[in-house]
């Protein structure tokens, strides 16, 4: 427990320190991300904001984890695999960001190309779990062995989480603030489940995201870019499957899921009826066009994540203690 808190604090400090240096580097290199053409008009002023800030989040996570894991004597193969998966998701996101920067447009990797890379990376933890026969999923005391169907389920969870956080990263501080809450609660669940290694990585992630939020809060000095959003989402899905709390992810990632569903509903409605359900999707843009400020949206969405994540932790704890 103490080392888990240490990991969060170390990552927080490192994220703040890396942020000062990296932000200066990004400004000198002019690594800026063009704003989407169909984004709300208020986003025009965001043009020229440095991107790829997710790199400093990931670096803080990895360094803090490398420091804390040996202190707790839990330098396990699954911890290494989780960090390796995070690293590869970061590379994919960075490649996507760099294409946007060099082309000076908000189009990076092709959707199919990006999805292929995400599937491939998700295979790393999936194969580890499948080969070790860790194919059981459970919630509220109900257990189900997915057996040969587990790889499909696991890849869907990891890839889906990666894309969900990516879709949420559209307002200053929105993805980072919700990640702070989600990963903090992941750390608690991991501790309750006896996975101290996963708890340390999750706590480090929460701390790193909190440090990044200092630079990313409105008005943002830097965006995390796909470098951060794809990596954090992939990490969220990975820790859930490795920690065997996959079915609790809807509680922890409620906003990320709502954001994704809003896009799916919007696209389906327009294709089927020619009408849009929301003024704009993802849903945070809908609220913007309803005259909600970015700060208000971030606060409300973060509170929703906190409520549902706390509920998920409570249900997990009650189940673990055998009260139900």
C-alpha cells in the first residue's frame, strides 16, 4: 500500500519535471497539432498548441514503475508485459501524431492501419493470459470461463479502451482528468485483488496524469495527442484483463464508453435516417454547442467517472469479502 502511494507521488513529480523540459522542446520544434475542421468554432484558438505531450506521461509511468516495483519485490513477468504493451501503444500513437504534424493536417494513420497495430499489440497480454489458462471472467460472484473465445474478448477490451480514450481526448483536461480517477480506482481494485504489481503501475499512471493535468488544464499548454490517448486507453484495457477485473471496466471507464457510444449512435442514426441525434459527436462537443464551457464539461464528466468508479470499487470489494 505504501509503495503504491510512493509510485503515484514519484510519477506526479516526474510528470511535472518532464513537462517543463518537454514543453520547451515541443515549442522549439514546433510540434503542433492542427484542429479538426469540423470542430466547434471555439477550438480555432487551439491551433498551434504543442502535441505529443503523452510522451511525458508514459515516461513518468515507466520510470516510477521501475523504481517502485523492486521496492515492493513484485518485478513480475506480467508487470513487464504491461509496461511493454504501454510502450508499443505509445509508439503507435506517436507515429500517428507525427504524420499529422508533418502533413499539417488532422489525419494520421489510416483507420485500418491503426486498428491493425492496436490488434497486434493487444495480442501480447492476450496470449500471455490464454497460454496461462487465465480465461475466466467474473463479476458479483458469477464466473464464466470463455476458453477459446477469451482472446477475442480480450483484444476487444484492450483495443476498445484504447480507441475510447482517444475519442474522449477532445477538450482541455478531459481525458487526463478522467484517467486520474479511473486509474486510481484500478489501483485500489488491483490491491484488493492481490495484484500489487498492477496496483503500482495504475497508481503511477494516476500520478503521471495528475501531473500532466497541470499543463493540460484549460487553456491547455500542451495536448497529450494520440501518443498519450492511445497509450492510456490501451493501458487501461490491459490492466483490466491482466488484473482479471475486465467486467468492472464499464464502471471505471463509464465516460470513455459514453463518448464512444455517442459516436456510434450518431453515425448509425445519420446513415439510417439522415438525422443526427446529437448536435455533434463525441458527446462532449454536443454539450459545447449547448453553451457548456470546457471547464464545466470536464468537471461534470470527471464527477460522473468518480461516482461510477467508486461504485465499481465498492462492488468489487463486497464481492471479494464474500458479502454477496
